C-alpha cells in the first residue's frame, strides 16, 4: 500500500485542500508557502510526515521481530522497504517541488511531536533536511547547518555501527547509496568552504580554527572503513567472485542488507575519497575485490555504477595507465 492508497479514503494527497480553482491564485499561494519560515506546518505536510514515520517505524518493528527470531529478511520486510522507497523517491520529491523548491523543510524540532519524538526517524529526516538545504536552498547551508549535518551523520553511523547486534533497520538501496554519496559530498563542500577565508568574519574563522575535527578527513575515512569492516564486504566479494556463497562468510552483520550494501557503497566511497585526495593507487586498490567488467548482485543503483567507472577511469588516467 502506498502513501496515495492509504490516504485515498480521506483526502487526495496532491489536492492539499489548498487549491482555489484559479491557477494564478494557487501559484501565488504556493509561492507564499515557499517564501515563509514554517511556523505553521501545512496539514498535508503533517499527514505526509506521519505516514513517512509510520512506514519507518513499522519496518523497524518487523525487523526487531525477525532479529529476535534469528531471521535475516522476509517478504514482509521487502514490502515495507518498497513502501519506504515510494515515499523517498516519489512523495518526498513531489512535495518538495510544490512546497519547498528553494526553501528548507520544517526543522526537526518543529515536527518532532508529530512523530512521537522518534529518535531514529528524526535522524533520517534530518539527513534529508540538510541534503535538501545543500542542494536547493538559496545561499546553501550556514556554518551552523554544516556542523549540525555532520553531527547528524555521526548519530546515524553510531546507531548503525555501535548497536549491540545488527541495528533493526533496512532502507532502500538508493537511499543507502545517497547517504554515502552525500556524506562525501558534504565533506568535500566543507573542505572548500574552510579554505575560502576572504568573505568570512574573524568570528567564523576562529570558530573553524577551534573545531578542527568537524568534517575532518580522518573521521570520514574512519566511518567508511568501519562500514566496510562491519559488513565483511571484502570477504563476501572474494567468495562471490570465486563462485561461492557470500552468506557463508558475511558474519552477524554482513548478512543483513543494511550492512552489506553500506559496506559495498563505502568501497565506492573510498574510491572517490582517495581520488579527491590524490591517492590514486589506494583508490584503485580498495576495489580489488570488485569485478568491474561483470554485473553482480550489488549492481543495483545506477548512480553508484556511474561513480565507480568515472573515478576508476580518472584514477587510471592520473596514473597514466
């Protein structure tokens, strides 16, 4: 059941109760929403966020049950992932285009009570919230927002990596790739921002100087390597390439899709990061267990494949090979 299906009996999610029938008046109304800070959240956004929260919390509840039953996955989990994917790839983008094209979504604090102050959902929401600010909001993120986004990624990765046993969470592969891709992009963006001191106040420069660990390259590398290690992805790829069953070496964490795919995407992330740092040999070496000329069970996200081939080609070019 999709967001649209569930709401069909009560209201049309893309009617919004905002339309007057006059296209000019409707357009002016939507622009007014885009330009204001959301002290009052529109009902359609409230309903959407509550539905989005329900899809995530239902999946977590099901995952907790299956972990307790020592099961890895099921049709029920796959169906719930599909529902989340529909919200992530369709509903979120449509509402963004209509209400938040060049302005931020409501802050997490403003919507927390709508979702029962669910800490995991709020971390995921903030990942989308800050990503949207980087991509669409005029002027880009403030210094505070750059810091807050970094801390939110720390909270997300700590939840995944430091749990007692596998975290009871699964997300669509596209979202998992986007998390790794955006994490590296924001590191790159912050590195460029830090170097441009001409237009910064003395206070900003001092603030950056006093917080050297924020978006530090070592912390970014540590996250990616930790995800690779936790998932046993290199060992899984070795066995898979030799015709064996990767599940046999996946371990407690790597047999779960969340860890397996984050581990694989982190290898591609390391390829990109080492290329950005100019260490082209290490960039190629991290992919030593991936057969680039073959499609595999991991080749599910086109953007990941494009990034892989682009940076492999770039690294070989820079090494003149």
